[in-house]
C-alpha cells in the first residue's frame, strides 16, 4: 500500500475536487483505487496495515 502526497497548483484549486481515497497494491495483479468517506478509508487502511510489503500484498481472485 502506497501513500502519495501531491501538490496541486493554486490555479487548479477552483476547478478540482479532492476525494479521500487509497491505492491498494494487489499481489500479481496491480492496484485497486478505493474512493470513499474519510472514516471508511481510515478503516480500510487500518485493516490492510499488515499488507504493505511487496511480499505480503493482498491476493484478489479475478474470474
């Protein structure tokens, strides 16, 4: 799980919307982007805190 900080130029603030979200690294698949209420994102982050290392990413079965 990666946490990224980005800076938005002041000129874009009036036309941009910011949503709470999290990027979840998935073993052998890629990433999931989850956008939800802030408390939900904090809960997801807490539940996945043991899966932040590359050898311990979550596995998702896609069929």
